[in-house]
């Protein structure tokens, strides 16, 4: 399997950091601000060090423990992340918004650790802190799904989508079901999202994405062309993925090149070209395109590129390099269970 990269926004985007401006800022505040910037930029080890210093300095302890928890979570240290979030919640009187935010992160980590009873207890606490919202219902649905409580999961997803009937929410719910092999249940929410008519280029783009997830590539193509004609640049990339899924490599490659040119270089565009190369069995070219994309990659884009790099080395039967690359990958993204399984396979080929 290869990585195409995600088109839906990342689940639970960081809340806006506390702004500390003005002249005469203290050194302690500067350390905290820098840690926040490092976290936003994906420099998690630097962020971790900065938040640890802020905790030692007693600077915004709740926010610092929260930041430390997120840093540890991103670095794959989930047990330590849970402890940090727990300490954040115990750091004095917190606003309802901050409490819900920290609880949401702790639920996410507890799900990763398969500590489902604790995660559900936190979901219930979410609703005690403040009025139920779409994210709270979604997390409760995710937890219930992992506990095989399918009726409860569906009910919570319905509540979440009712409060946030967006294309992104529908795709989130679909992906939750898809990871459990229950695509039919998730498709219901995609179909509900499509009931709203398109009013803008962004709507056409989102509808194209939904059809793509439904593997209805003809309708996806139609909607994305409309979005492209209205000037939506992201639709060009998505169209490339649609043509790739239809095995129309020539048109797919042309669209990825168009996207790279229009966006003044793009990791996603280069990843798309690498996927085209891999479809054609041109693995040397795929490695070149992966390397071309690395300097422009965000953390998420980097993950897709490096994952595909491991796949390419496996395809050319260079198991030693593939295993080494898998080791390096898991140092950066230790929670990727698919790569954990891939590393086990590769180890059997080099031992």
C-alpha cells in the first residue's frame, strides 16, 4: 500500500495559542512563546524542551503541560502524554474551553493506547464541562466504535453531523468507519453531505472529494472540473488523484505537474508524480520525485513521502535499505501501525 496524503483537515487542529505581545517581555515568557511556535511548526523535540522549561519556571503551567502533552503525543510517547494532560487538568482553575481541549487530546491518546474505558469516562466528562458540541460527539462515537458499541457510535456520529453537517465532518466519520472495515456505514454520512447543493468553488471541490472517497470517480471528476474552472487550485491535485485511481496515468501526471507549477513547488504534487511512477513500475523516477518533494514538505506531507520511499525500496527488492528507511520512519512516526507491520516483514527479509 502507498500513501496518497490526506485531503481532509487534520483531526483536532491546535487551538490558537495565547498571544503574549508588547515590549519588555520576560525571558520566561519568551521561552514559552518559542515553545508554542515550535509546536505549531512541528518541531516537537524543541517544543518539548521549551514546555519543560516553562513548567520548571511556573509559566502558564496548564498551557505548558498541555503543550508538553501534545509534543509527547506527536513524538509517540503516549503514556507520558496522558500524564502531561492529566497534570494540565490539575493545574488550577481552567476555562471550560481549555478543559474541553485538554480532555479531547487525552481521549485521542487513550484511544491510541486502547484504554477505552478511560477514554469513555473522559468523553462523559466532556459533556459535564460544557454544552455538547460536534467534536465531543465525534470523539464519543469514535470511542464507542472501538468498544464495538455500534448503535451508540452511530447515534453519536449522527449528533456530531447534525451539529456540523460539513463535507469534512462526513469524511471524518467515513474514515472512522473505513478503518474498521465498515465503509457502508460511513458512506451514509457521505451521501447526506451530498444532499446540499454546491454554491461555490469550495463546495464543488468538497463534493469531488466526497465522491472520491465513495470511489465514484466519474462524478468526482465532474465536480472537480467545475471547481477548477472556478479557480480552485486544490481541485487540480484532487483531479490528479481521480485520474490515478482510474489508471489514466498520462492525465494524472499532467495535472500533478500543473499543480507543482502553479503552487511554485509542492510536496503533494511530487508525491503524486511518485505515485504515477510507482503505478508504471518506474521506481528510480519515483525516488527522484520523492527527494524533490522533501524540502517543501509539512509534517503530514513528509510522512506520506517517506512512507512511499520505503515501499519503493521494497519494490526494487532492496530490503536492507527499505528496512533501514522503515526504522528511520518509525523514529519520526512511531504510531503508524501499518509501518510497524511493514518493518516486521522487512526484518524477515534481511535476517
